[in-house]
C-alpha cells in the first residue's frame, strides 16, 4: 500500500457502494472538464534520461516520444453527485493505434501530487508510454486539488476515480488525433494493486459495458482486508500508519463512529493524528510511522480493540469485509503478482485470493516471485512482469502467461537494474533534472 516503493453497504444504506446501475444517476454530458499539455518528452531526451537513471534499453526500449497531459474530470461520488478529480495521461507520439494502460498508485497521505517523471510511479507510466501504450494515472479523489477526501483502501471510490478518468481520457483522444487499439489493461502496486483489482471488479459489474477490459495485473495488494492483512495489527509492523488512515477515511465517508472519531485513539496518538490528518495534509507515511507504536493495536483504546476482536457486526469490521477482493470471479484474465518476502502488504493476500478464485475460473493466473524480496524491492520485478504480460496480449498470444526464455532472462536481469535505477533516481535526480529534459510544449526531435 506504500507509494511504489508501496494497495469495504450493508451498514449505511449507500446503494451506490454495491454497484447500483450507473444509468440510475444523473450523469453529465461530458466527464472531461479540461486537459493541458504539461510536458513533451522527446525521444532523445528520454534516451538520455534512460542512460542517466540506468534503465537499460534492452529491458524497456525507448521507441517513441511522449506527451504528458494534466486531466481534470468529473467522477461519481458516494452520494451520486459528480465531483472534480485530477490525474495525468501519457500519450505516445506515434501514428499507430495505442493500447490503454491504467496504473493505480500506492499509498500517499500528503495531498499534493507531482507531475512527470520526478514521481517514480509516473516513471512506470513512461516505461509503458515509450512502447506505444497510452498510460493513464488517476490521482484518486481528494488529491492535487480534487474535491472531497481520499477514502483509503475503499474499493468503490478507488474504482470510480479510475473508471471516470478512463472515460474522460477517451474524450481527449479525438481532440488530439489519437486512436486506440481497443485493448485496455489495469495494474497498480500496493494500494494500487487493490485499486486496480477493484476497478476490474466494478468494470465487470454490468454497469460499464462500454469499457471493455483486456486483462489486469494487480501487484502486491491488500485484498484480504479482514484476514491476512489484519494480522499486522497485533504484531510489530513497519507501517502502522495504515490503521489510522483506514479508520479516519472510513469515518469521513461512512460515519462509522458517533461523536469524535479521534476518541478511538489513545493519547498521545489522539492529538498527533488530529494534527496529521488536518487540512491541508502535508505529512506522508514516513512522518506518520515515526509518531506511532510499532504494534498498531496499541494506539487504539481497549474497548474498540475488544469489539474488533469479538464482534463480527462491528461497523469497522463490516466495512473492511466489504472492501475485501477475495470472493468474486473475474472474467478477463488476471495475473496476481507479489513476492514471498513482502512483510508490509503480506504476500498471503495474493495466495488467499488465488486459492479462492482458481477453482471457480481458469483465467486467474498466479505469479508470485522472489523468496527474499520485500515490498519495495519487489516492485520493479512485478512491474516488468506486468508489462510483459500485457505485451503478450498485444501480440495476440493464446497463452499470455507464458514468457519466452529471452523475456524470462530480461525479467530476472531487470530486478537488480530497476531497483538500482530507482534508488539513483531518488538520490540524484529530482525536479531540476526533470525540468531540464522535459520541455513544456516543446518540439519533438
């Protein structure tokens, strides 16, 4: 659920949460509010960036230049109104039709968003866009000046923010002379794994038949919210910020606790969390983790902990269960990615999900890598695997889960290389380097 290097209506009567027909709502004539060209990345500048950040062309070749647009759009909110949301889209500068790839990002607490490849997760978009994918990157609701607040690990709002951005982007393509191949792929890492899989589920609910999904590859997501991921509450855990983020998000959207929700926290965490989640939110997960106990349940008052342990009708438990993504049957092919060494978003989330699905459908394919790779080091490996999975569909292969020997070798090589370039990129290259290589509305080579 952490940013790349980081993924539940029975209680409240919100019929929208359970996938009520989209046609039942009063929809706007257009979902696109505006779009703006932010950067043009020439092929030459991208070649230089690949070299400087040690992305090998043999793994991800730069085949074309790319335009990056900021997108403002209307997305469906919980009360059936349409709200303003933000995102970016990377458009390959090629004449041939392009497949669409949606990347859902990982956990972020601070509400500001970066634009362009100074954001490591947007580098993932660029890695697809340089190979003739339209790469769509929704910010989710509440980020970058969008309306409302982000509801963390909430399947419905994650999916709606993503689906309506796809709709908005499809209003852009005719205006810029871009055509698509008709293929659509979904992926994301950590919270993005949960968000992309939630989007897959809602796209197949029957309410969005105009959007045809080709395949998805969710990566390292917390799909088993009341099972494997809940176990982290009772032991020493590196990411205790997940718990208050969940509690406060669900309270904002669904009003699970009467009165002051901060009363569920013991002091000094009550005071600290009130400060962290006040508006405007500027701290991120590293800052929040440093304020919290290593065992997450120790920040919560005893009476709430006891209800969570013993009362299956407890509102928070029911909401978590509603947002589990284990018990459903995908129609489009799925590749589930995770690493055995992941102790942040427990890899057993993926194991449990695969076990629940593979007996019901033959399209769910498990691919769990790396006995020793933890959450962050796993990300480059999973990302490359997802791209290769999608590439095979673009080539029309009947067994897209089967990689060639050459691609297996490249994938193995890519673990260390991609990891290395990510660390170098964060350490050495920031906004200054980014602005030097990306000319705003500049000319192509």
